[in-house]
């Protein structure tokens, strides 16, 4: 396996809609509430006109409602119970991307890391059937 002692990170914030086979993502240099606000803005632009998105979130500090997290009017956050990552479809998406597009590689620059994240996301987003397959669990449907 390739090994390198340099270290830099980029963070892929992603969300999918398995029903429509679409997603929205941004790549940020840090994980914090400011980055989450940018992600929420991007998701908001991708919600179908007249629709309302429910965004499944884990207990991360930057997912918490409060004075600094600005949730757009067309999104509702659905917090998961503690220690239940299997209920979050994005965990499966990110695991797929790490395993198939972002593992065992060394990049020469931060820009190359961002480019790799973008290419990985585009690979996913250009395959609606893969989004549906990874993001849908038969046992997790809610009928309304």
C-alpha cells in the first residue's frame, strides 16, 4: 500500500435523495457549523420546487440546531438516535466512495485532494440507480 507522512484533508459534505436519484455536495477545508451552513444552502437549491427535504443527521456538533446553524425553509433536520449510523443513508454512500474512489491513494497537493473528492462525487451523482441502491433500505421506509 502507498504510504506518505504528509497530511492534509478536505471534507466532502454530501446528501442524497434516493427517491429521485439525485444529490448535493460541497467540499470544504474544515468540518464546522460554517461548512454545514454552506452545505444546507446547497441542498436547499437542489430540493424540487414545492417540495420539502428531510435531512437525516447524526449527533455531530455541527448538525445541531442553535444560534449559528441556519436551516433553510425547505429543509427539516431529522436527528438520529445516538450510536445509530446504520440509519443514515449517507454513511453507506461515504463508505462506498472511500472504498471505491478515495482509498489507498496519495495526492501531491490539496487541490488534487479536492479534485479527487469532486471526481468521486461526480461518479456517484452520474449514476441515479447507484444512489437509489446505496441509499435505500427496505426496512427503513416511512409511509405518510
